[in-house]
C-alpha cells in the first residue's frame, strides 16, 4: 500500500492541491420561481381567532400599506437549498480557502460558536425600538465591550453606532469639526493631515465632512518624516488622521512626535486602527497621543467581513470629546442601563439606532475567550506569521518589499512584482487570477498605486505554518509559470466558475447597471422596445 503522505510530496516539496471549483449555470432565484410553488404553507386562522385578534392592518396608516402583494419568488424549500448551496460552491472565502491575500482587510477565523450567540433570540429578535427596560442584556454586553475597548485603546468613551471602518472615520471627522466649532474656530480649522499610505478612507471621509486634505509624502522607510509634518501643520490644521502601522506594514516609531506637533498647532489627532491586529495589547492610542480612534470589529475582532456590511466600526474619544459622540450613548446608573439622548453637543446620529448588536456580541465573545494575554498572543502570532511569509516570498524571483529594507513588518506587507512584470509581461492582477485556480485568494492593492505592480499580503494569526507554506508554494508555482509560460498565467482562470473580464466598459456605463432583478427586467424591456429589429422579432 502506498503511503498517501508521500503522494503529497514531490521532490521533497509540497505538491499543490488538485483544485477545480464548481461551475453552475445557476439562474437568478427569480427565474426559478413558479406560480403556486411554496416553501411553507401557513395555516389559516382557526375558528374564533380572527374574531379575538386585533385588526392589525387597520392600525397601519393607509399611505403605509402595500397596494399589492410583494412579488417574492415562489420556490419549494429543497430548491431554495440547492440554489444557495450551488452559489456557495462558486465562492472563495475565509472558511473555504487560505485567504491571507486580502491584505489590509484582516481576514481571520471567526469562531462559529460566536455565530450561535449572535443568533440567540435574545439578541437576534431584539427590536432596536424596544425600550431600555426590555433590552438590559444587550445594553450590558455593549457597555462591557466599551470597557474592553477603553482598556485596549486607553481612551475614555466609545460609540458603536458607526457600521463600518469608514463610517467610524467619518464620525471622528465630524467630532473634530464639532470640537473646533465649539471653540469658535470652525471656519479657521479647515485642513486635515494624513499620509500617503494611510487608508484611502482617511482622505475621502475628510473631504466628505468638508475638510481640505494635506497628504504627507513618505520617506525611505515608508512613513512620513518629521520635517514633512512640521511643514504641514499651521493655524489651519483641524487635525490629523493616520494609520499606524500604515498599509505597507511599517510601524512609524515617531508617531508620538507627530501627534505632539499637531497638538502644538491646536489640532486633534485621530488614529485609524484598521491595521490594529499586530499591536493588540502592545501599543495603545493613548500613549501615542491620540484624541480619537476607530476600530474595525468586523476585521480585527473576528467578525466576518460580510461583503462590506453590516460591520461595526466603533469610535473612541478622550473625556474632553465625549460630549460630541453620536446620540444616544449607553449609560449605567448603578442599577440599570439606559440610552442617553440628552446630549446637546452631540454630532447627532450617524446610523440608525445605537449599533449592530449581533456583531458586538461576536466581538465581545471573542475578546472574552482570549482575555488580555490572549489578545497580546493574537498580535504576536500575526506578526510572526507575517514575517515568516515575507521571508519565504522574498525568496521568489522578481519580488521585492519596498521601503524599510531589511526591517521586519507588523501584520502585513505591500510587495512589488515590478521586476517580474518587466521580465515576463505578467502583471500582479494576472497572478491573482491564476492563484485562484489553486483555491487561494490574492489581492493587489487599493490606491494609491505608488508601489508598482503591488500585492498586499496579511496572514493574521489564524493560519498554521503548513497553510502558510501551501500559500507560498502556490505563488511560487504561478511565478515559475510566468517565467516559463507567461500566456498560461495571462489566460487564466481555468478552474473557476468565472471568466477573465476583458471589457470593463459596462462597469463605467450607468445605463447597464441594475441593482435589483426588477430594475434589470425594466431595462431589458426598455432596450427591446427601443430596438426596431428586436421589436420586429418580438411581434413576429
């Protein structure tokens, strides 16, 4: 009998997995609908029930009632199950593959027991308009999570209202604006300082709030130099929003000097902690001199990324700025938790209600299961994994890690395939498409594309050494193909349900966009009517 373990090795190296993803010609669920089909038959009300039940519909104002029954798809349960299982087979994700290539997004393992907590009826069925008297448990968990974030950051108060990291960044800018307006300097303080490799949302949200943006260039180590900060600060400075470590994975050791210079100019400092996974329990916003911060519970604290939402981007502030937090805040009077709406200096609401409770519960369970030492171990292992992968990847031909040469990184690295592209004609995006043929995910970079032919890798603490080795082996195999058979890479994918998109023009044409099935059908019908040839075909 052959040893199966030997089969997984080839010339002493790990043999790549044989991977081929399911490919279904799966219709949209509305196309599967047939009139009269049902997933469940709801029994009619029995004798006497209608008479005793209140006329609920009659209590709804006429202008709020539907004029017709909602046009939902009519499908039996078994077909619904098969439909969604087929779709799931066409996906890659953190529960399916080695997903370390989603750099800056901290894709990590989300314990499934935490999903059970979130689905508990006491959490999942709570209505956000319920009075505080009947939601004491939810408010207690959110209040306890606030205490944990206070300890992790060193700041004094938190709000869970923002539903994403960018929403948290926006909210902190709104607080900075409110602070300066309260001091009569709102018209004077119009500039926000950020850095080139901070998250793009830092500059974008500043613009959205109404600030002008001053972007600091990077020095040879990948972060701005002190002289650049000195030149940027002025009497117009409202504040600084900066990521540290930045999206290159390089930690700025002079960050406390940055915040000191901004404070001397009269500005506030906000810490974008989207990249906090490598510094949990090691470095805090308070000691670095920050007045505000934002965390991504849907990344750093294990909540699934959820295709962009709903996430949770809680914001923290010093005691001086707590009066400006969004309404309402969660308070405790010694006996009961309550929502405090009587806050005249609040920036108001930045989202409905007071936070995504189910996501806060997931993060709360994750932190409680780890404890302070566990959080520190998360950071240590994330940094170890990242530097292990960096060492292995930099042994591959054509790859470099710009900036901070020879220095370790924190939780991610932005690499460059510039030399490989010059030598083969294969680009970083081509590598990502081909890597998916082996069941792994790979990401290039968000803007700005200062690093030529970039890719950003963030292993997190969730992956074993063997999984990291497997990922590196896939990338090495693809690069070997790039040098020996570049068209193989440039023509990928082969083992995936999707094809390579060559014509991107439809993405730039709003006339071809359809956000819902009914919008799609309306546009198709309109196009057929506008096409005389199609009209003739339809009429015949």
